[in-house]
C-alpha cells in the first residue's frame, strides 16, 4: 500500500529542500568570495581602458619586450627573454663587488606580495615565478639604462666587454625597446609615489600672446600620448596634464592649415609626414576618453577675453580684409600715400589763396 503524504508533510519536505538549496548556494558564494582579494590601496598598474584599446590596440601592445606580468606570456615577445638574461649577467658583473643575485632575489621575495597588489589583476604565477620575473625584468631595465648612458665610454670600467651587443648596435631595436618601456601595460611599480607636474606643458597667455612649448611629432608620438592619457584615466585622483594638453591642441587644430600655422610658429615640429597626418592624430586622440577638470582653464579664459575685445576684432577684420596679401598691403599703402599727398596739396593751395 502506497504511503499517503498529506499537504502539511509535503510543505515540510519542500521547505527542507529549500533550506538545503539555500545552504548550498550560500556556501558556494562564500567560497567564491574568499577567492577575491580586497582592493589594495597601493594599486597603480592598470590595463588600458577597453574603449581606448579597441580604437587603436597597436598603440598599447609591446612589439619586442615584455615588462611585468600583463604581456609576459605573449609568444611574439619570447625571443627577447634571452637578451634579458644576458643583460642580467651584465648587471651582476657590474655589481659583483656590492650585491649578488641572491641579494636581489631575497629583496624581491620581501616585496612580492606588495608588488602583486600594485597590479589591477590577479595573476596565477607562483611566488617563485613572480619573483623571478620581477628580478629579471628589473635588472634588464637598469642595465639598459646604464648601457645607454655609458655606451662606448672607455671610462666605464664596470661595463662588461660586449662590442657586438645587438640591442645597442641596432638603432631600430633600441628605439623600439625604449617605446615599449613607456607603454601603460608594460611597467614595474615604484613604491615611492612621485607627484607629477605640468611634459614642458607650460602654456601661457601674456599681453595677448599665446605661448606654447614646442612638441615634435614623429612615428611613435601617438603611442606615447595615448599611453600617458590612458594612465591618467586609470584613477580619479591622477592629474590630467597630458589629457588637457591634447584637448587644448585639439581645439587649435581642425585642419591641415592649422597644423601648417603651428609649424610656422615653431609650436609643432613635424617629423610624421603631411600636415593631414598630424591633424588626424590630434583629432582622434581623445575619442573614448573621459575629460575631467581643465588644467588650462585660466588660459582659456584669457584667450576668450582677448578674442571678445571689440577693438582687437576690428583690427583683425581690417587686417584680414585689406592686408591679407603683399599686393593688398602695397595697394593700401599707395592709396594712403596718395590721400596724404592730396591733403597736403589742398592745404598748400588754401594757404596760397589766403
């Protein structure tokens, strides 16, 4: 005979199942929550914002060398790992009387956890792998700097004798590596924060004259500016000097003619190519970028006040309408001279009559 289950018993059983399900779900959520670390206060290494990355990804990806964990496993960067190890040997040769590889490893082990917390992502590298990566990459950068400073210097007695160094002897390679080292996703953290200030960006207006420091535009300038802007976009408390500078120039450049004027005034040094290319660079630089406070707000106010001055507007209109070419200026000058001579002649005639 089948068991008969009353409505009350069915309700109790369903509640029991619900309790079991709730407990299972809660345990699963709690387990997942334990895997997520809290946001560190010293996080300073970020990915490029996706909208900016999608717009021009090649401006943010290293071409020859990876620094740090973001691009460490990229296949096209693996050949440079051999050069990193060679530079590590050279660096150890320099410092053999002061520190050993063991000293650097021990120092990095102490900083390992705080270094991980500087990055905005959780990486699956083991402690040993992470320490190894940081030591090799850090020593590579230091040795590259030393080689660049003392390249060919006979007085640099600490330098290892390597006349056939492919990085230092191949201009294109050294140039490419230098630009890889300024990419936002290709950095090692510093634990002392340096307060930024305003890349030579001192734009001023004095007595109606706008003064802008010269900027040289070359092949990798766009990548440099994009990565600096992406860095400023990383945190709300970062200053926006580069972003505001790009915004200011974008406001001045609407066409190749504007670029030609800025070249003529010594504001832009164009090694990129046609003025059209420079105009396209600045006009597309801030797409998908969030603008904040304007570092050059005072400059904008002074320019607006100068622009709205009625006397200056009349003067500008007169210059554009009547003195916009050499022949027009000559014609106006001749007409003015004729008018003056006519007046003089009239005055002389009146004096003779009287």
